[in-house]
């Protein structure tokens, strides 16, 4: 568990279930990311019970659908350079042009 600090960062990592060629990604790649994040941040919440549907517009024409799982972690310190490097490694492992990682500052109550 993390040390109590009322000011935290909540980070969401959006991971696709399929690569850009619509090939299912192996469960092992998700387990590897899960274990890495737990090791680095001391815990993780996985929104994976039912895949999340992500919709986005490609080239301003039609909507494209992604099936996703979302991993979230909390941390007191936000290191943008670490996250940038980690995102690049995820893009390679998940065979994606872009992986979305977002952070927001939260206050624990």
C-alpha cells in the first residue's frame, strides 16, 4: 500500500485487447504489465472484468472501436519522463501506434 498523502496522482493506462492487425494479444503481456506496475507502485486496480469499449474517429470519417482494459495506479510523485519511456515500451509490446496513459491529480478524502 502507499503512504498516506492527501495529494496523489491517479494514472490510467489504456491497454487494447487486440493489436493494430486485429490479432488478440496474449494474456502474458497483460500479466507482465500488471506485475511491473504492482512492483513499481505497490498496487494496481484493473478494470478488466468486462472489456471497455473505446470509440474514436479515424481520419474524421467513421468511428473505430477498441476493446480495452484499464490499469490504474496511484502515486505521490509524477515522473513524466518515466511514463513517456514506459508508454513507448507498451506501444512496442502491444503493437500499437499509440497507447493512452493519462494522469490526474486527486485529493484523498
